[in-house]
C-alpha cells in the first residue's frame, strides 16, 4: 500500500504541477538540451522519497511512510521503479524523453 501511495506522490509532484508539458520539460531538463535524460528524470521525480526519508539512510522505513506502516522501500528500489516508468515513456527508445513523450502516460 505504501508503495502505491509513494507512486502516486511521485507521479504528481506538488512542485511540478505546471500547466504545460513545456514547463515540465524546462524544469526537468537541467542541462538545457531540450530533452530529459534518465538521470534528470530520476532526480526530479525523487523529491518525495527524499522528503520522506527523514533519517537520510536511503530507506523509507514504516515510520517514514504514510500511515506509518508498510515494508521498507530502498532508494535503489525506488530508482528502479522510476527507470521502468522512464523506459515505458521513452516511446522512440532514444534514451531521452521529449515533450511529447513526457506528456504521454507510460505504456
């Protein structure tokens, strides 16, 4: 359950609620090349995990998760989920997300 809550929190970052896809692209694209790499995607989408990891140990224990229960979630497992989501959104398989891919739900 906590993983599902975390997934929803990750999918809709409060700081990232921009009106247009171009806004997402601009904010996520830290190197300014007009596309989002996996690393940029993971960095942007990890804000919730980082905020919830109160002790900074790289694992969300039950007390750090909504409802104070659930199995521990490691940063590595979180990053793996983000990698999977990124790969499903990378429709042309070029290793980057453009504005069109960023706007489309993962396949």
